[in-house]
């Protein structure tokens, strides 16, 4: 009886803890110099030369990521489910400057200072007005 309970507890704990994720092919820095923040995007701020995101991670932390894009669009650093971000993908995460409240992403951050790569997930949900 005790062994059955212990096995059941271990099995349920293994299902809750997030596992190690494989980075998308677009992330090229060495794996020892890489971290990922995965979770719900709670805010974003798009400017002419940068885009910043705040992510409430699945590990119960809050992380801030900045993508620099002087004279270019942030979409160059965005993926959608591991594939290059396309113009029509904006509709999956936002509309008219509003971010879906269920928007989720993984921000892959290299320690060498290069731009993070943000891999968005397609979600459904209502929209939040982000100033």
C-alpha cells in the first residue's frame, strides 16, 4: 500500500515539473550560454527601435526581455511555433495594438548579448490593451 502511494506521488510530481526544452533551430548560441523564459506574456512595449516583453514564467518568475531592432521590425526575432514569423501570425497574438491575455511565448536568451529569439504559441483569448 505505501509503495503504491509513493509511486503515485512521484508520477504526479513528474507530470507537474516543466522539462528541458529543445531550442528552435534559429537559436544558434551554445547551449551552455542559453536560457529560456516560457510562459504568459503579460506586457509588451513596441517602439521604433526595440520591443520589450514581460513574461510570467511557468517557473513562477517574472522576466523582462528586450529585442533591439533599429530601423527594422521585431518580427525578425520572432518565431511562431518554431517557424519564421509571418505577417498573418500577428493576428494569433494581437490585433490593433492589443495583446491577447492568453498570449504565450518562449524567449530564448543567449548570454553573449545577441537578440533574444521569441517563439510564440498560437492561443485564443480576449485582448488586453497594452499602452
